[in-house]
């Protein structure tokens, strides 16, 4: 089934040209337009890079200020991957930065104490003694494992993520997505498939994914989530080759994709679903959400 067409892309383009940051406009031109040189995308991305090699300045719109934070790095890695610019040299520099902010347990926290002076949403608490979190570490590690970068940090982080995934009992959708990002790239494929199957059982038992958008009462919203902050099958399995795709039937996946396609607003963009703590961050987040929707629809195009 075709989930995306020229009209959907054109409408999204009008929204991005009107409301997107330079980064999202450059990404759209490269991913869906006629720009075949990623130089403009990478130049725009570099504006968010700090002197120490991390990323800040609102690259992740909910994380403000000039102090680089681990939770901003997944957005940078996604851009580097989609442009083919995540090479060994860049990856080693990122790993050097990660090694400097890794907690004693081998993982990275979502945010560091350096964020304390700057605006942030209430769901990003700052600890005086940061500890590793699967939420951040899994998202960051996946692209680096796919690249196969030769650096000590991925080996340490892999040990942390393996233990964190094996220890998951009570979880929530964003943590599940981070676990899947790691499992889809984990070197030990037998172990990854076994853990993915167990995690899928956990997701179903705890009703973490909305399988039928017409019946939101059948899903359990995690504590702290906003009303309507549902996750659908494509959210935890953004590509059909993900291990998490096996958690859902074809009918459940189709319902989710149909709901995603229908969520495109009149202005051409997609809405955010999480809590709105700042009007500015909502405006800055919607272009990235819109590109993510287009990429998901394209990834599933012509699939059952």
C-alpha cells in the first residue's frame, strides 16, 4: 500500500518552508527535494555543535542553552546517518565526547548538571550524581554500532545497554524505543532477537502501544505523559525491518500508518503529542516531527 505521495510531500514542504528551521529546510531539500549535496545540511547541523564536540543550542528543542547534552545527540546522529556523513572520523570524535560524560555505570545520562542554569521541561530532572540511562544510551549507541566505529566507548555502552535491556520489567514507550534502537544494531543478533521477543511481550502485557487508534482507552499512558501522548506500532518500529515490527500484525501496523497519514494538519505539518511547556519549543519541534512522519511513511511505502 502507498502511504506517501507527491501531495503529502508538497503540503509538508509548504509547512517546512514557512515554519521550519534552516536545518529542517535543508534536510527536506536533501531528503525529498532536488538537492543531492548534503553540505548545506551539515553546515546547518554544525551551528548546533559546541566547542567540546557535543550538541546544544536547541537542536533537541526541549533542551535549551549552550551546554551540550547527551539527549541532543540522537538528533545529530540521525542527520549524519541520513546524509551519509557519519564516518569513522566523526564517530570517534563523538565517542571521545561521550567518554567524557559517561557515568560510572557505563551509560550516559539524558542530561548533565550543566543544563541546570537553562530553561528545560519538568520531565528532565537534573541529578547531582548523574547515572546512565537506557533512554539516552540506546538511541546514541545504535548508529555507532551500525557504523562499526573502533573506539572503547561503544564497547562499554554495549555492556551497559545489554544489562539494562535484560533488566527491563516496568517500562514506558520512550524507553522501549531506545531499547529497540539498540537491539536493531546489537552485534549479537541471537541475543537481540531473544530480548526483542521478551520486550514485545512486556509491551503487550503493559499495554504501552496503541493498537487501534479508534480505541485509545485500550492503552495505558505512562505516568507523566500528556493526554493523547500515545505511541503506535510505527513509533516503536519506525522501519519495517526493525525487530519490533514482529510485535504487531499487518492490520495493526496499517491502522497505525493510516492514523499517522491522517494526522497531517491543514498547514501541512504534523503535531507534537507530548506536553507543551513552551510555545517556542512547540514551534521548533513540529518541523522535525513532520520530517519524521514523512520518513516513516516512506519507509513503509508499499509494504503490507
